[in-house]
C-alpha cells in the first residue's frame, strides 16, 4: 500500500516552516525550510519542503554555491516555475548585498580595502568576469557605482569611451575601477595592465583621475594603487 503524502498544511504547527519562524525565529529554520517559505507551495508529488531540499541539492547543500545558479537552473526542478525561481534568486541577491555591507554610495574612500570588500560581496557569486566603476566627487565620496561590462569566464570587454562618458555625466572628478577573477587568481593579466594604462591616459585628457584598479576574487584582492602600479 502506498504511503499517503501529507502536505505541510497537515503538519503540526511547530513543524510548519512559517509558523516555526514566527514562534521560534528565523535562525531556528534549516536552509531547506527557509527555501520552502519562498517556494510557498508544492505540487501533487512534493510539498514545498521537498522542493526546498531539491533546490538546496542543486548547490550541493551550500547556499554559497546556490547563489551562483541562475533562474533557469532552478527551473530545471519539476515544481519550480518561473515565479518560484525568481523569488529564490531575489532572496539570494538580497543576502549577497547584505553581506557586501552598507551601500558604498556617499562613502568617502580612504583606502582600497573598503572598495574591495564592497565588490567582493557584490561579485562573489559571479561565474563571469564583471567590470565595475566607482564615480567619485572632489571630496573622494562615491557618487554612484555601476557595472559597465559582463563578459565570459576569463575576460570581459571594456570600452573606455563608455566609462568616460558616464564619468562626465556624473560630473565625477575621479574613478576607481574594479573587476573580478572567477578563477581566484589575483595576478593582473597583460590585458588588465593595458586597459588600466589606456583608461588612465584617456581620463587625464578630461582632467579625471583614475585612483585605483582593484581585482577581487574569493582569495582576496589586488590593488594597483597599493602596489604602486597606477
């Protein structure tokens, strides 16, 4: 005789993820239970918690690895449609931004570590190279940050003209650029050196300073300025 499959609604209140969160706090829930709350409901074969466990298995049981997956990856699970997949991706992005710390906008930049910590949190789960820029005012405060290029696993194409056009629009007097190395290797490539030199020379013609070029990865960060290379 096939065992009857009960939905979460049939569980005792203390075992239901939503009720458990309300009565005992979010830290009392497992990762799968937290995912079940995002998923909300299951299907005829699996309840929300079953689907949460399947989603977690996609990341080999690790939320960090799960953060590297896409909406389409989540939708490979039967019972996870676009709405559920988007909700999971959004929650993971919120966690990533929270880990990155306070927004860097209006922050006065005094050293490379503050910039590196911000971008390591923002880019840590990216499997592609991403190039970003901080636009700064006369007081070295960040006007805004922007991702200007997303490339492949080993490189990304950066258009210096696009960066300078945005800098002029923001009335920035200086820039800090940053990109990630998904491989983990922090050593600048020859292309990194050439791009840094080209950007610095081009920006100087517009009386804009390039203060630093920072490379980030899970291993740490590399600052051209700290190494005396800019």
